[in-house]
C-alpha cells in the first residue's frame, strides 16, 4: 500500500484481519465501516469503526489497528482538507457505504455538513440517567433516548458513543445491572429485582450478571 501523499481524495475497499502495528501517514484518512468491527488506537486513545459509524484519522496521527474478526472498511486517503483536521467518529449518510472511488472527493467535501450537525446540541447525560433510573423497568430503545434529547436516532447514537465510549444499549444495560446489584446486595429476591430493572425473568437477569459482571446472585446477596 503506497504511503505517498495523494493529490486528491482516493477511495478503496479494504479488509482488515488481525493486528497492525502503529504507524502515521502524511495524509488524512476517512474510514467508513461496512461490516465487522475495527479497533483503533489514535495517539494512545482507543476508538473503533463498525457498520454504524465513520472515523476521521488526521494526518500525522499515529494509529494502530486490531480486527479480531474480519472487518470491511471503505478507506478514503486524502490530502488535508476542511473537515479532516481532527479525529472524530460520526454516523455517515447511508449512501456513503455505496460510494465508489469516483465519489471520494464529494464525500470529503460533504464531511462538515454530514458530521457537523452531530455537534450542535449538547447531551445532558445526567438528565438521561435520571430518566432511566426512574423507570428502569420500562422498555428503553435508542429512539426513546434520542427523543429525550430532541435528536434523530443516528445523531443521538453517534453523539452518545462519542461522549461515553459505549452504545446507548450498552449504557442502558449497565444502568440496569448497577441497580440490580444494589438491590440484590440489599437482600431483595432475584425475581423481584429482575422486574424492577427491566428483565423478563430471574434467569435472564442471572445470566446477564454472570456474562457482564462475572457475578452470581448468591454471591451478591452474601456480599450484602
């Protein structure tokens, strides 16, 4: 793969598998996830690209890759142009995933309008958590959370991941399990706790605690 500075944006479809050593290039890259998950480290900070997002890798920034399973990514190599000066992850328009090499310049030119809207409305994480904690027994979809912030689902998802480093669904699950651990340590029964935190059954909650926290309900009750 050539490391020469491209005279204009150039797109190619690339497949990643395994680990790639850290390196830096004299040009920027725009990575649009197509399938799988590509973990990256940018100047020592972790991030990723998957089928739900895109990522700007600025010129000169050291980055390493890791794909535990094969990942397909549309990669645009580009000279430093407006929108490519800083690292950021965002939700790209759906048609970007079908872009051809001939459209690379148009995608870079549209970068600010595609990603900038995600920066306009701040997220109040404390307000979201308060709403969640008050009704953990209810069904919390990403759409419901996005509506609380007056954002579209793609905008909210990208903003939330950028702020917290995890998806809205992962965050909801963590809040449910945090509350479950508190209630179990206080001596409440597994079935009652499951209903209070939004799990359909005691077995579903027990499975989630083992999988996510490595904890059994009996151990939690003993700790209380």
